[in-house]
DNA sequence: TGTGAGTTGATTTTT
DNA sequence: TCAACTCACA
C-alpha cells in the first residue's frame, strides 16, 4: 500500500480504517475527518483482496454518496462497488424482486406529492368525513407507520384515537391503490424490502452473502425499516461498519430512531468502537460553544470534543432591530470582505431554520451585488411543467400509473373535465382496471357525451402512439411528448414571463435527458431515468465550485463546512421551532440542529436574532431562543444593535406562550430554569443581550403586550384540545376568554393570564 | 368545460 | 404571505 495514504491519519482514524472483520461503530464528532476514514477504509478493504462487489456503502443522501464515490475514485480507481442511498439501493433490489411483493418490475416511485394525490383519491372513494383532519396529516401518519415497519394489514389503531380509526380503513385502501397502480411511495421502497428479507430467508441469505461488507453512513438518521434491512444483511457476515454522531441526528420527525446508534453496542456485543473526537475544522471558540450547547441534551453519548486549532475570535451573538437590518447587516459585512478581495463569496454560508426566512437575505445580497445560491428552494423536479412532462413518461413506462394519467389527461386542455374523469374512474373501478384501460374502452361508457368520448379516444390514441417510442433515447421520447401532446405549444403560446421560464425549464429537462442518454446508452432506459428523477433532489445540484454565497436550511447544511457561517433567526418559535418546543425529545432535536449549524463554521460564526420579524405575513415581536442562554459567555461576543431596547425587552417574555404565565415581568425561559444550567451571572437572554451598549440601565415599567387573542380565533388548550374563542372580556390580568371546544367539551371560560390557552394557528 | 376572481387555510425539516 | 381550492359565470 502506498505509504502516503496513511501518513496523514491519526491513531484513532487508523484503527477504524484497518478494521476488517466484525462489527464496527465509528462515533465521529463534527469535523473529525469521518468521510476520509470511511473512504480510506473501503480502499483498505479492497487492498485486502475483498472483492468490490461484496462491499455495500449506504448513505442517507445522494450528495454524501456522490462525495464518497468521488473520493474513492481517487483512492481506488476503477473499482466498481455499490455506493448509494438506502432508497436507491432498495429500489434496485425491488426491481429485481418486484413480483414477490405484488408489483411488476416497471413500478413507479411516487414522490410525496404524488402519494398525496393517490391518498386523496383513496379518501374520495372512501367518502369519509374528514373535516376535522387533513389528507396531509393522514399521509404523515401512514408514513410513520411504514417507517416503523407497520404494514397496512398489521395496523391496529390505539383505542380511542379517532385518527387511528380512519387510518385502519384508509391505510389498507391506500396501499391497495398503490399496488393497483403498480406504484410505491418513498417509504414503501424500504418497507417492501424489509418485509421481503423477513419473509424469505433464502433471499436474505443470498444477499447477506453477496454484500459481505456493509458500511452505513449517518447511522444516527436511520429509521426502523433501514435498521431492519441492515441487520438482515449482516447475520451470516456481520461485517457491519456504521458511522454517525448521535448529536447530529436531525431527522427524528421522519422516523429516524436515535436508539439505533445509541444501542448499537447492545445489538452487536463484540463491536469495536472507535471514537473520533478531535476536530480539524473549527476554531476553539466555535467548538467550545457547540460543545457546551450540546451538553444540555440528555439523550446522547457523552463525548469530549477538542481541537488543536487556534481559539480564534469569539462567536458573535448579535441582536438586530428587524429582519431587514439583520439581512442588510450580514450582507454588508460580507460585501466589506469580498469587494476588497479579502474573501470570496463561496467562503460564506447563511443558515436558517425554515426556507421562508431566505427572502430578506436574498434582497440584501442582491443589493450588495453579491452572487448567491439557494439550496433547496423550489425543487426542479417538483415544478409543475417538469412533473407534467415526467407524468407522460411515467404513463408510458407504467400504464397503470393512475396518478400520472390524471395529471396529464387534460394537460394541455383537451376538453376532458371533471365529469368525464369521474365517469372514467367509475368505469375503471367497475372493470377492476386502470384508468388507462378505461380510456381505451370509452366508447362503451354510459353517460359520456359524444364530445367527451371523442376527446378521451384521442387521448388514448396519443398515448398509444407515444408508447411505440418507449424504447427510444429519453431525450427523443420527451421531444415527441412535447410535440405530439401539444404541450410545447401550450407553454409557448404566451409571452408571460412565467411561461417563458416554464419553457426554459422544459429545455433544461431536455438537456438533462441528453446527458442521461449519453451516460446510459442502449435501449429501454426510460425506467432508470424516471427512477433517478424521483430519487435525486436538488441538494445534489448544489455546486460548491461556484463562487457564491450559500443560503440554506440547517438541515441541508449537514455534512458541509464553510469558513464563515451566519445562523439567523435564533428565536423562540423558529429555533426551537414552535411545533417542537413542547416535547423534550423534539426540543433536543432542535438543539442538535443548532449544534449542526454551529459546527459547520471553520473560522467565524455569528448567531443572530431580530427583535421584530415578519413571518407568515405578520409583524411579530420575537423572543430570543432559549438555546442562547445555554451558550458559554466566555466564548461569546454579544453585540446589541437594537436601539434603546433594554427598556422594552422584558416585555418580550410576556409573549412567550409556552408555559403557564407568571406575574413577574421578567421571566427566565425554560432553559434557564431547568436544573440551573444557565451560565453563572447570566440568568436570562435579556441580560445576555443587554450587555451593551446600554445594558444594565434602569428598567421603566413596560407597556402591556399587544393582545394576541381575538374573537373567533382558533385556539388550543392542552386539556380540552382545539376550540374557538366566542367571547372576550376584562382587561389585562383579568382578561378572560370564552372558548367553545370542538370535541364536545362544551364551552369554558379562562383567565388568559393564568391559562395555558394559546392560539392554534 | 374552461377561466378568473375570491376565499380560505396552512405554513419544518426530505428520501 | 401565498398557494390551493371553490364557486360563479361565459
């Protein structure tokens, strides 16, 4: 082996790299060179004479897979081994074994919006009263079931849960519809494979033998289904190496199960554990802030983060007046470094909790003439025109794809309206066939007007004609679709900026198809193209080559690093997010999210908040994030850019609706109270942020907070559930609200200052 | 059947 | 704020 490859590795890294047989757990802190270790280890395995086809590397995102592939081609050129996401891997297996689960190999992969359409169709057919819940909620519930390996037949609702009762009916019906359409949703990819491995030990053993060495990256993000798959493939050959960091688990909401990594040692008692704790990325101050913050989490594996890097500048904690000031301030700082050439735009990243926060930054950066890129804005493959065109392709590939058919049967408009579609659905149901079948027999459908029947007949002929082309190169198929369906004309007939852009997007799709064709010569590649389109997202298109400021969510930031990082809107309700604030597990996940953001920074980091922020079209006073209280003052530099604020700030706490109101005007948020972990001498974010320029001055009596309740407003009560305010009375501390509750609890009156009632939004 | 205005209602993170 | 959906009308 070439000596220089290993020279740069530390003892701990080398230990992981040179581990060959048996289970291995690599606990890798941020910036600890994990990717290097993993790729070196694969190279090492290959050099030990292990055949590349026996190695399987599973990642969570395409981006991670691409990076690993890229590095491996440098370390071990010319080796063919499987590197990819769980979903890609499962899709590929499923194509091979589709009949075992009732699919044919040309099945369609529904993305989230497709499966929601499918679910809506199911609900419409079931005719249940859904006024009290939404299809989205049901979709999420189904997804959660699948993540936990609960199949439609196994599902038993918890007693007294109204959602469960509906689910018991709808989940199997939805699943039947998917199968009838020869389609799977994202979760099915995993679920089908997991069940396949469980039911057929023969197949399981075959694949276990085939994939003798398995590596799983970001193991902390695996859910139960992924866990089951990996375990099933590591019975006879338990050479399972997982890497991860429990502190960077941020996908709990998607079913990721932190226990998978926390209890790995229990699952594999003879596991070798390697800890990579030295950080090569960040300055001492940045790492210290991250470390102190994450120690507030209870569910974790304690670890000591350290670095030999210089301490650097303290982390800045900046309070702005408004979000505009925040954005302008950040943009001006970047411009001041970039324009004289001290730094490049690509050195900078701005992170936020939700996509909606990017707008003011875009403005500010544009005003400064700074180039920027937004990761995960509107995804390319989610755009209407792209989905339209792809739906044609999907229907060609899988005639039973009803969701695709419904999408295009009248796009562009060809005179097939609601009524006609309804008849077609009835016909399909009666025949027990697909909509595509029904279209073919439209002459025989009762109640269909002559005109409608003609339109449907034309549509059926169009599809027939296109189906002849299915073996052509993908670009050619798309061209024909655009021409024969009239879609190109339909988009091109107006000069509206919107239409021009749509046309441009379609052109881009053609380019992508051309590129695909080049890489996939030969016939019948349509299926592979569609699979890529469903399982590849826009993060993958993020170009770190481009010299631009990067704007992205904290989730998207995982795995990346930047010299200078800004994290904006570190405020209650956003970070931690409103929906995660009240459950401890989810609060810890929010803390991890901030931890991930902080540890992306190499040299310089600023956390910021704005006193006022426009959100969802409303102008709101904000409350500093409780996480700010948990940061170590000795590594912080607090900058207060709010004019004359010390006087008003206590009031901000009155708007904190998280727990029971207290009479005291200044109330330490939860973090400070819990176990007295707040840094000595600092009790509240108000103090923390009032350090300068005018901190400590006398506090005049504050104005009463603006009334947040109004008549007719939807509210939520922890005991009585959702309700509506029917009357308000009294003032200030005595202000009372009468609420009518939805679930038969009748009407009740609450003293607002003493009740946990809050707006339901 | 298609279109446009108007309303409503919902808003986290993604394979 | 903004997209999806409804409803009235051509």
